[in-house]
């Protein structure tokens, strides 16, 4: 396929995992281009409700009229980490039947050179999910100290050559700000050893991931929305989270495991105070895309879906 723009990842498993109730209330906390939302809405009855959330103005602007003109659907521009506030404003805390979060960058964002997410197309080095706020990747690289940049590359990109890349970036910015994606990719490629340049994966892949995560505060957003999801869901409500790299998946796995476990001091006891009871229970095992889906949608290769239920 030339574009994955309209192909929602792990759609079948997500719909099964949400256990959609005809008149239930659902939240798509990462609306993107509305692929998952459109399919959820098809399964809702006349009294069902769906709220989509996205901080990307392009995602809001491109929402299909079939969604935005449906009285059961509401699209909110905001961060997924504002989940609790958005839900509370609508008096829905503890009333949500299902939450979906499809993490990371969307295919349209990668395809649009002016957004600066991809090294495959030269464009301004921006990388902000919301280009109307925050610091662009170019500004970040101009200001960040070398020691901090090494940490970002190691922690968020799991980059083996973090020190070499950070030093090369800091040397290059002395001559001129690193304003374009092609220039950054070239700096990284020149900085890594020849063996790394010969790999199938582009040597700048991890650097671009790390900088994007840092610029958008993605892991902080994830930690916040997971904690807030417990208060949003009703008993029996489902939480579905799709992640695309090990950093995200570890956070989701750790949260679900912790929220579904009895505190050590009460383990094995016949009763415990209500506030210490597990808030979630995990549902099934980690779900990944099958070969057929990966053939149709390359983005699905690294997708990981975990599901939990409010207890």
C-alpha cells in the first residue's frame, strides 16, 4: 500500500477487547484520522456515545463529516493526559465503558514533510504533535546541553551510539541551527560507525524517535493517562492500549500489572480495605498483528496491544 493513512492498527482485536455495548460510552483518546473511532461508532446504538481526543490540529481538521455530524460523537482538541479533566467536564467520571489509546506518531504525520517527523522526506525539523504550542525539535537541539542530549538518546531511543551522535549534533549547531530533517539525518549517519550505517534500519531512526518523545513529553503523557484511566472507567469497563516501541510497552505492562495486583502487605489475607483492592484485572495476553495485517499495513509490525478491565 502506498499509504497507511486510513488503516487502523489491530482493529479487530481492539473492537473485541473493548466489548462494545450498544448504548455504552467510549473514549478514543488518540483520535488520529478516526479509523478506530469510525468502527466503534458503527457498533453503537442511538443512545451510545463516543468522545475523540487529539492534540494535533490537522487530525481535528481532517475528521470525516460522517463522524463530526453524528450526534453520538464529540471531537475534542486536547492532550490525552487531560483525560480526567475532559471526562469530568462532561460528568462522566466512573461512567466510561471503554478507553482506547493508540500511541505514537500516525502515518499521516510521518507522510507530511512539513511536520518534521520523518527523515525520509526533507522538511522543517518540528516534530510537535501540536505545532501551536511547545518547543520544536530544532529549537530543542539548539538549546539542549550535550550531557542531557546523551541521556535523551539513550533513554528514549535506546541508542548505542548516543555519545557520538550528541557530540556531532552539538558540533554541527555551532555553524548553523539544525533546521531540517535531512540535515539532522545526515549528521547522525556521519557520526555512527560504518557498521551501523550498513544496517537495514536507517541509523537516524532511534535519534528521531528519542527527540520526538522528548519534544512531546510522550512518556509523561502516557504515565498520566494510565493513572487517570482508572477514575474514568466504570466497573467492567475496558482499557485498550496500543504501543509501538519497548519503552511504551514496558510502561503499559508495568502499570497494568501493578494496578491488578494486591498490595504485598494484604496479599493472602481474607479481606482488605477498599482503597487497596486492585483497580484493574488484565485481560488475555499481549496481542500482536498477524502476517496478513502486516502485509496490508507495515505500521502494524511493531504494534502491541494490552487490555485490562476495571474491577
